[in-house]
């Protein structure tokens, strides 16, 4: 395992857990409003949070079991491709930076995990 992957995986896992917590607590400022604007039903927030939590655990466990880290990184990349796509579909450019940055970090985690295998 490379040190770079370890740092990126742990950073991304923490960010995913914070994001999941904000979805599960349905923070009214920002989170709920943003999802309503994008047309995501509120019953979907726990499902999205579960995906983020699973990704976070997969990235961290991928430190010891590389195939799981690769699978988790692929899942997180796809998750944020969907998030970026949802924002672009609604022309929501103000909400685009957060998922774009997380997509870039997830892509870095995927590349580093594959290269260090």
C-alpha cells in the first residue's frame, strides 16, 4: 500500500462520513434544499448516505485488501459522477463545486489504489 493512497483514502472516507451524517440528520440549510432543487426525493437521502458510508468503509478496508479498495473507489467515483451529472442536468452551477472536488479526490484514490497494487 502506498502512503499516498492511505492519506487520500482516509481523507475521502472522513469527507464521505461527514456528508452522510448531513444527509441522515437532514440539515435544513443546504442539504435538504439542495436535494429538493435537484428533484431527489427526501426518502432517498438515507440510501445516498448508506452508499457514502459503504464507500468510506471500503476505502479504509482497502488499505489492507486492495480489491475492496479498488471496488470502493470505483463505487465512489460513480456516485460522484452521478452527483455532478444531477447538478449539470438542472444547471445548478452553484452546487457543482462540492461533488466535483469529491469526484477528483475519489478519482485520485482509485488511480493510487490501482497503481500501488
